[in-house]
């Protein structure tokens, strides 16, 4: 069996202004979506879940008491490594 004693399953990330800058609103109608220059993330939780290959629900479990979509720049969050 391999030695897993040095594996660190979690790390931290700091929310940056650049993270918040890529958030936006998504059009609802397919024709309007096609006209958008980019498809933005609609919330910080969605962005971080995709970045760290996890779910918004798991991010919430790792960060109790923090509303992931509403944290300000500089907030330190626990994320999967």
C-alpha cells in the first residue's frame, strides 16, 4: 500500500479582485446567450467549485459560517488541494 501520510487534502485560497471581475449575469434566452461576448460565472461559488474541481455544497462544508457568493476580496477560504 502506498504511503499517504504526506498527502494534504486541503489548502487555502484568497479571494481576489480578479476573481470577482469575472462574475456577471447570464442571459436567459438562447438567442441572448449567443450574443454574449463571454459566458460569465454567476457567482463566486460557481467559479471556485469549477477551479478546484468540487461542488458548491462541499465548499460550503469546508467554510462553515461563510456565504461563499458574498465574501469580499481578501477572504481566505479552505478548498480541496
